[in-house]
């Protein structure tokens, strides 16, 4: 997911000292840690909301037994659109507020997984996802290879997955659904490395604090969505359903 900010700028000028480089590296590490903390906190909030809602049969019936289900499903997309189109007008605090609202509504929308899959299965798939995500994000952060071309290819893969998913709504093919889930794991695992490198390259230590905050939030959104898509796809493939 690209961010609506300026293009990456060079961080190292000709003749930059080792002290300058050390300061910049420290700033970059602090920034990336901020992105990961936002993403991790977002996942935690989504999980808490999903578990809390699924623990209340009455609440589940109220939400998913009525037209309110469509509102819950579309709310995260609406919040993302508000964030994206309003980023230049919204304050950093407002963008952060929208992010927390986004991850909370995502928790609502995925709360049904606790009704479908066993708790042990969900935890197992979560840790598998975390290991895959961590490995690919680390590679994206440390590799010297330019992943821009891979990102364009993977974005086309996302479009293909969306089209295939819409088609399968009408076909209802379990085989096609398995293929979609498998490809989803591959595509979003690759996007994890690409987005990590992109987030790293977009950082500029001279940006004002509010710009850095907004960039960190959008970076967290990208990584959050990658993680969640991998998790949901793996759960679809290998999750153990409740009897």
C-alpha cells in the first residue's frame, strides 16, 4: 500500500560523516520500531475486539444476524478511504484516531473466526503467520536488492485475487477457494518484504513530527493488512474447525 506523501529522498549526501550516518541510522531504527509497534498494537486490539464480541452470542446475533453485518464489513474500507483522501487535511492525531477505529472495526469483522475455528487452531496459525511475516519483513529491511519491480507484480496479483474472489462468490467452488487462499499467502508474504523496504526508503529524518507520525500510521496499515491477509488465508487452508 503506497502512502500519499512525497517520494523518498536521499538521506546521505556527499561527504556525510560517520557521525551523521550513525544519527540517521538511529532515527531510522526508531521510526521503524514505531511502525512495528503501531502494527502490533493494532493486531492486539483487533484480536481483543474479535474475542470479546465472539464471546457474546447476543452481540453476535445483533451484528451478524441483521443488515448491520454489511456496515461492519464495509466500515474498515470506509475508514481507510477517509484516511487516504484526507491525510493532507487531517491532523496527525486524527489520523491516529482513524487508525485505531480501523483496527477495532476489523476486529469486529473477523470475530466470526472464533465461531468457526478452534481456539488452539487460531493460536497455532497466528504464530505461524508471525514467523513468516517476521522473516519476510526482516529480509525486506536488510536486502540490498531493489524490490520495486516485485511490488508492481504483486499488486497485479492482488487485483487478480480480488477478481477471483468475486467470481467465486457466484461459483462457490471449494477448489477455487483453496487456490485463492494459497495464492493469497504467497502474494501478501511477498508484499511484506516489499512494503518493509518501501517504508524504510520513504523515511526522511528531516520531516516534521506530524508528517512522520502520519507516515508511520500508513506504514503500520500496510503491514497490518499484509499480516491479516496471510493469517486469514492460512486459517482457511489449515485451520481446524469446531465440531
